[in-house]
C-alpha cells in the first residue's frame, strides 16, 4: 500500500472547471489541492456580466461553490500559484508550486485604507485595461479570497510604504518573497482554461487601433455593475451612449489564419450582449454579422427569441473591413450580405468583436509531458497516466458543459487512485 | 428570390479543380474575399458568388461572366480567406477555362493547357523554320553582310519571316475575333444595353494604360509595377516592329532614302538609330519586368499561391523570347558563329509560339479581360 498522501489530487486552475473538479473529488473524500495563478478564484466566469444557461450574474453559482470550498477541510487552495515542475508517475507525483508574493496577509479585512493612500496606479487587467486601479487593489468586488493584493510591477514597496502605515490590521507585508511549495499527489487534473484570442492579430478589423472596436469580454465588463462604467454601456472613446452597435462573429474563430476551430460560445454571447444593449437602449439598433449562427441544442430558443426582436438584425456575411472616422470615432463596417449579394457599409458607434477562445496552453504548455491537439488544447487522452484535463483546457465550452466535463475529470482522477 | 433549378455540371467542377482550383471545396461562403477585394463593385460583388457557382458546377454562370475577368488576381482574397480556399486561384482556373471555352479551334486550346502536348506545339514552328533554313541551304554557308558581320536576314530572309508571322498572327486574330464575338453575345444575352460602346472602349483603354485597377491590389501591390513594365515593353516592341516595317518597305516600295540618323533600308541598323534605341530599351524593360513578375510570384507564393502550368508556360515563353532576343543581338555583334544563329532560331520559335497560340495561352487574358472591362462599363456594372 502506497503512502497516504498519494491519495490526494492536484487541480491546476481555479476557474469554474477547476473548482468543480476539486469539489467533486473532495466531497467524496479525497484530499484536493487547488492552485490558481490569479489572486482570486473563479476564473473567466467572474469577468462575465451574466452567464448561461440561466443568465444570472457570476456570483450566483460561484458563491455556492466558494461556500463549499470554505466548508470542506479536504480542499486546500492557493492563489497566485503556478505549477513549476512535475515529476514521478501515476499515484506518486512530486510537484513544485511557485507561490508569488501577494504582499497582503490574511489579516486583511478589505477595509480599503491602503488604497486611499496608495499613490501609484496600474491598468486594471480584470477590466481589460479599460480603467485603472491603485498598485494595491482588490481584484474585483466579489473577490475570493476577499483580500487585497499588491502589483509589484507598479508598487515602490519600501520606497513608499504608505499603505503599510495606513493599515491598522498589520496586513501588509512588503518583504514577502516568492516561495516554493512541494506537493506529493496521486493524480493531476489540468483545468488551465482559456484566454480571449488576441484580436489585434486580425489586422483588417482595427482592434487596438480604433478605440470603439472592443471584444466580447470587454463588453461583459462594460455591462457589469462592477465594471469600469458601473454597468453603463458607453463608447470607450468618449463615454457617449450608443445607438448603433455591430457584432462581428467569428473574429478570429473558424479562421485558419487565427483559430481554425469554432469557439462554440460566441454566437450565444453576442445574442446575450445584444440583449444588454437592448435593455439599456430601447431605441438602439443592433446588427449581428455572422457566417452561421451556432446556438446548439436548447440554446436554439435564445436565437429564435432574438430573431423576433425587430431592433436586432442578423446579416449573413463576415465583416472583413472596419474603418474609423478620425473625427467622430464612428466606425464603418464592411461585409457582404450574402443572401442579397450586396456589399454593405454599415455605420456603427460601437463594434463588438466575437473574439474566440484560445486555450491557455496554446502559448505556454504545462510543465508535464502530456499531449495536445493541433489547436493547442490538451488532448482528451493526455497520454500520461494519472493526468487529466477538464473544461476549456480541452475545447471551447460553455459553463454548463465545463462543469459536466469537470465532474468526469474528477471521476477519472479518483479512479486513477482507486485500489492504490 | 425566384426559384431556380440548378443542374450541377460535375465535370466542370472537376475541371476547375484540375486547373489549379483544388481548394475550391473548402469555401464556406463567409465572403471575407468579397470584402477585402479592392476591385469588386458593391452591387453583386465577386468572388464569393463565383466560388458558390463553381462549387455547384454552374458553368454557364461563370464562363460568360465578366466578373471573373474584372478580377486582377491581387490575391487579397486568398491571403485573408479563413479556409484556405484561395478564391484568387479558383478564379484564375475559371479564366483559363473561359479561354478554352471561347477560343477556336478548341482542340488547340486543350493542347495549350496540357503539358503533354507541349513538344507537339513547339514542333510546328521548329519544323517550319528548319524547313526554310534547309530549303535555303543555310545549315552551313550562311552569307555574311557587306562588312563581314552576321546578318540574320541573310540566314532567314525577311519575306520568309514576314510570311510565317503574318500567317500566324492572322490565325490568332481570326481566332480571337471569333472568341470575342461569342463571348460578347453570351455576356449580353438577355440584357438591355444602352449608350455608346465606343465610350466604354475609350474609358477602358485609359484604365488599362494607367493600370488603375491593378493599383488597388494590396497583398501583391508590386505586381502592378511589374505588369506595367511588361505591358509598356510590349508596346515598345510593337512600335519597334512597325518602325522596322517602315524602314524596310518604306525604302523598298516607296524608295525613301536613309539619313545619318534614320536608316531606311535593310537590316542590321546601327545601335544609335532611334528605332534601335526604342527596341533595345523595350527589350530591357521587358527583361526587367519579367524578372519582377517572377520575383513577385516567388515572394507571394505563400499568400497568393504558386501559379499553374498555364501561368508558368506563359512566363517562360516571354522570358525565353526576351533573353534570346537580347542574346541574338549581343552574339551577332560579338560575331559568335554558329551560336548566334541557334539562339536566333530559338527566338523565332518562341515568338511563333507566343503569336500563333495567343488565343489559347494566358496571352489571351489581354483580349478577354479588356473585353470584359468594356462590357462591364457598357452594362453600367462599374465605371
């Protein structure tokens, strides 16, 4: 019989998939270690305004999961943690985890006194740099753990230390350094998730060049109460209200020059976001340019409902050119309406790119010898015994399916340990 | 939309695929191509609809479609195509089939498109010129000029050259005329055309001279300069040819006497003669242009495709003509016997190839594209 600690499971990635995997395994009695690179758990879901299938805000759903984590002594989680090295084999892995310094310890009560005195700012990556935070910041309103963090790229540390003086709880530790953690685990689930495709790579549609061309994930932040505009959808260039919004489907997806595969969620995301616009601006006109609308299974109803809205137009043709009027910052979007065989030049005050899902393993592989598919996703058969993947590390998925895949991954990880 | 019964011509689809459009079936009709195209109009734009017609084997919609010729194969479409369907190459393949379809006799068109018959096509001019040389006994003992230099018109006298090339050109012109007549009729079938076609013709000539459309290319923008060089070099060489005719027959028929500058009379003419200057300048422009054409093709191969047999045959023929042309002159002046005569012989064979097979080779693009451009203007498709 192997040592007791080899019965434990490592889950890499603390998004909805990693959390689900960890909970499923822990709740049947396994020790689980969950490591997350960001200073908070919840991953991409936390950045959404509303999510499928019930169109609820992310704290509905995540809150329950966080409660389950808190109440379960078998789950140990680390934020700001990255797996550096994996050795050994199924049932007996040695894992080295790098713990990046947060500079804020568990004494933090999120009282915000540090923020008030901090003189330095950083672009807020949580909001895709549409606003700024101080160098000491709360990742977002619903952050779990609810604890501040210091961005050492912007903080002057001992050279400033104003926050340390302001903190009455002795929660700030500017001397914190990177630590290393050694783990012994029996199986590993990679739930490394996805990132929005870098739309500036698509050189003909102006992202990064024109301020009012944004991505779908930026739109989620714009529409979210906790976002840079407190939930008001306005133009990034001048903060003006919008009246003509164009959605560009397959911005990078289904394109051999970018992501060759369908990202699965973008059609629904755009239809969902069209409803954000319509709720805030009853007179606004929304145009969705698409190649094929893909709303699989019962999601078809969402599409049918949107089709009935006379202020939402669906035009079959891919947008392949966007130009900006430098005076007004308005945009002209060009596509062919392939059903009427006519090139259209549509005016828009805001353009939303349905940027696809790129697996995080596309650019940086995990530090273990596992197999990937041609698109950079982890292969469903990882080729390494005792290692599995779940969620969007495998393929583009919605939250609902990610959770299902995560349950499956938890079961596989448990099976791998059974009888040892 | 009115109902339409589509009868796919599957052989036509196979032919396009075999002619360099093998990526055709990858198209999923997103129309990125049409949007990035700089030369397509807004109304019924190309090439997305052509890709659909091609996939569905709708031959009639493509062969007589002026749009396939309004395309200048800039390859912006091919570079941005999300599926690697290469619309530029597919339209190139369709153009090749349009040439085959309209140029009579069609057997010759099939032979020009098929590498199998290449030797046979070359055999004709080779035999003609060998016959002439043999009958004159010029395989050896070629008479020299008064100053003892090589004189090509002593090798193959001008009347023989003129007869052969006038016949070859006449054949090409008749074939072109028949093709264009049929093409125009097909394009205008069921259309009400108004206005004066001469106005459209004039405007098109200005278009072609200025290479306006060509300059709207983006990915392969260098092609415009290369093509312009080749185009004006050809005009220069045509002027030179006319000038030569004037020198020779102006003297022989009308008795015009040469001056110290303008050498009316028989070849060869001195290098400082204005006609010689125009001719040599044009030859070098052509060489330079063809070098650019080839370099651009190599450079753009990844984005725009590497081209078909049809394209490369045309390029090789023109290249050989210009290289052997320049070499003929150099070797003649350097008095390199017999290589000079051999090179000159090759030169003549390739010119014959270019002229006689023009209606079937890529040379025909000049006539069909110009016709399509005139028609498009005339039908208010653009302009």
